[in-house]
C-alpha cells in the first residue's frame, strides 16, 4: 500500500462545549472557526461551522468525529468526515490546556477520512480513501497531514 500526501489542513478550534459524562464517555463538542487547506491537488479555506464531536473514553483515548467543509481556491465545495483515535497522553493533555504544542510523534492522533464533492473536477475524491495524522499547535489549532491511500 502506498500513501500520497494530498494536503495539509489547519483547523482553528473554539473552546469546547462539555456535554459531560454520558454512558459512552466524556462527550465534548469542539467547534471550528475556520482554517486553511494547502496542497498540490486541493487548496482552499476551511469554512467555519465544522467541528469535532469528541468522545473521551476510559481507555486513555478519545474518539474524534470530525466534519468540515472546504471552499477550494478554484471555487468547488468539499465535505470532509473523519473518525479515528487520539492518544490522551501527557503531551496531548498539556497541549490542550495551553502548554507546549505536540509534534506528530508525541501522540497517536489519526483519522480515516472520506471526502465528498459534487463538482466534476473533484469527482476523484468520491472514490478515494484518505488517512490523516495530526498534531495540536498553538492557537489552539490542529494540523493534519492528509494522505490518499493509493
């Protein structure tokens, strides 16, 4: 299996809405105020209004459920939906609370992504699988490197 980097996405996150401890775990909704998408095949801006419907479970991991829309530089609109795992280790917890940013190797932060578009120029995304690795940066922002599985 081969991976090809398609774009890097930076998500500006808003303070979480903490739903609280539910039967499934600690539920939080972390909104997005926008961001950027930069890559050889997809570039544009991340629209506000997306976010992460995050579930922190008792096993030391969180289960993200991210949903975003992108308006590309050439005028197309894309929908991104991903789920995965975030290792809630010391580095992750420190970065979330305003400490030092994490690097890609500091914690396991991975997503499986699906991308949809009705624009014929981007029809290829409807038939592709994507994987992303992430890190928490200052701002707070989350940076993802998104790869297509070839």
